[in-house]
């Protein structure tokens, strides 16, 4: 009975951030959403492993970017040299550069996608800065201030790694435990509103009133 009541509670709980669509659709519903939610486990694991390796090399081992690029280029050229010369003896296929790396169409699409997202962000910030929505303006300024404070506590690379780590883990965990998280957040919001209402009513009762107000 308790489990059934909890399940009924969770099903009636509002979605996080008031969304009505699924999390996959809210993230765009495309390949990026598949990677973030680990629908494509190989790509998701590769991105997370690459981000962890980059953070370890540059932040922990304190390698320089140019040094790592030179090492990778030397190792890659050495592997290609050995593979190309050994292919004639062992009947192996000659290594080729992936088409996606040299495809002009893929590069143009990637640049256009970045430009489109950047333009949308600038337009959104412009609308907020014009003061059309005062509440959104205040929230944006506070969010930027909090982001600057957080950024001051970490290096840029560490902060970028934390962003990638959170992007690759938190949405997937939320999708897995969506009903439980929605129920806990809704309960927490309800408790906060109750406490604030009690505090406001307690403060208002202590405010002295005149005889005219008391008569009313």
C-alpha cells in the first residue's frame, strides 16, 4: 500500500522546471540528446574519457597544449608509417583519413550550428537586457554573478571539465530516477513555501497597527 501511494505521489508530482515534454525532447531530441542521455554509449563514454584524459594531462600532469599536440602528431605519424609499410607484407588495408575530418560539408554544418546557437544566445541576452522581463533580467544578472564567483574558485580547464562531467552524468541520472527526483523537488518547494508563509505571517503579526486599522 505504501509503495502504491508513493508511486501515485510520484506520478502526480510536477516535472522539474515545469517542463511538459520528455527530457530527451527538451534537450533537442537529436544526436546530442542521445549522447548526453547515454543512448549512444560508445560516443558518450568516448567523450567522457577524452575530457577526463585532457583534464588529467593539462591540469594534473601540467602538460602544455603544444607539447601534447606534438606528441600526438609524432605518435600518429609513426603508427601510419609502420602500418603503411607493413601493409605490403601482411596484406593489410592502407590506413585512410576519415571522411568526416576532411569533409567540407560536415565542417560547414558544424560552423553553422555553432553560429546559430551563438546568435540565439545573443538574441536572448539582448531581449533580457532590454528589460522586457524584469524578473528574468534580475535572475540573469544573479546567475552571471554566481557563475563569476564559481569561476574564480577553479581554473578554466577544471571548470570546463566539471561542466562536461555534469552534462554527461546529471541528465542521465535524472532520467533514470525522474519520478523520485520530481517528487522530492516538489515536496521541497512546498515545504519552503510553507516556511516562508509562516515567516511572513509571523513578521506581519508583530508589526504595530493603528487604531484605525484595528477597527477595520
